[in-house]
């Protein structure tokens, strides 16, 4: 799933490469596009995008929002929520299309901008209204952005939420833009067990978590910026310390990294560096197979 670091860099690349371009052609790639693209305008579908100009690109949480200069009866916003498997491609029109291509926008500056989704889990919305007024599921419940918070604001954002700290941080209602991978990295950096209850964290631990969040996301964004380059369809994560590294030595203490699976979500952490979080003597979740 693209998270804040990847989407930040994708937005930067697209801002350089496509803002100001006009959409010369728009193609709903069937059958996959019909399951992913949602026209909230009740209008002409993707044909309503033709001749619109891309004027700005915004990231909010794990959404990318394309602002369009279009007629009042046409979509004014293209809102992409890639979820687990969606990704954007910026490429020459002659580039071979992946099998699960859903939407193709041909730009007058010569590139194709494509949305591809291997499992068709994401959504692309065409809207006449900005996303906060378009009735998108979950968008209105998004919490503040991580870099808009100070330590006190972060503590206040967490306070209303109960349950395990990993679940709180991945929901997006407390803090927007962080998903499964980077929550594992943040909690490892903070030395906090992902299964600790939010209410069990001391003020000092919440401050440590805030600092780890800021540092981890900033460093990850720079790593993605260097490794992704202009290739926005890539998802470079070789630099991660613990996520999906089960069985490998912890970079900090050398103990094997543990992996547990619950609700189809893998949690990677170090039992030595991140103690606690036990429920009736056993960690929450089902052990995942060690990775080589």
C-alpha cells in the first residue's frame, strides 16, 4: 500500500511532470476499470475528463487529489485512493500496459498517466465537488497530517482512541497517511510493542512515539525520493528496518524479528527491543512463517 512517503514523492513527480497538461484522451480500460472508477457527477464518465487541464495535485492522507480546470458540468476533481495494490504509471503511450490497467489518461505533452490495480481494491473518483464535500467513504474522518502536529497535538490526537497502538495509528482517524508498513517502522524506532494498549502508554512514551513518527517518515520520504526517481510505479522499501523482515536479525539488537498475522495484516517487530503487549501470556495474532 502506498503510504505518506511514497505518495508525497509521487505527488512531487507529477507536479513537475503533468501539472499544466491537458487531458487529450481518456479511456476506461475494461473490464477492470468499471470496478474501480466511480463517477460521482452522474455525467459522461471518463469522457468528461477530455480537454480538462491538470492545475494542481494535493495529497491528503493516502489520497491523491488532481484538480482540473474543466467546464462546470464536468468533473473538477480526480481523486485516487490506491489502497493496497493500486499504483500510478507515467509513461510513453507505446509502453506495454499491465494486465490490470483500469484508467488511461493521454496528456497533450506526450505521456500517458495510468491507474493500475492488480486486485482492483482501490478507487478513482470523478467529482464535481472537492473530496471533503463529495461524500467519499472515510475521507471526512481523516485525522491531522503527521507533519502538521507538534508533540502536544499528537498526544491530543491519540487520546480519544482505545485499543492497540498499531491499530490506532493505522486507522487514519488519529493521524492520516500512515499504514501497516510505516507503523511497524515507527513503533520499532520508538521501542514500543505494537500490541500495547494506547491507554497504557505514558506521556514520555507518547512523546517518544511522536519523535519516532516524525523522524521515520522524514527519512523514509528522502529514501523513496532517491530510489524512486521519476518511476512513480515503483515501491522501493529495501531500506525498511523490520517490516516484512521476519526471521532476520534486528538491526538494533540482533534478535530475530518476529512476524504475526491477524486480519490479513502482517505485523513485524522485535520482541527484545519492543517488549510487552502480551494478552493472557500470548501475543495477539497468528505467527507468520519466517522469511529468508
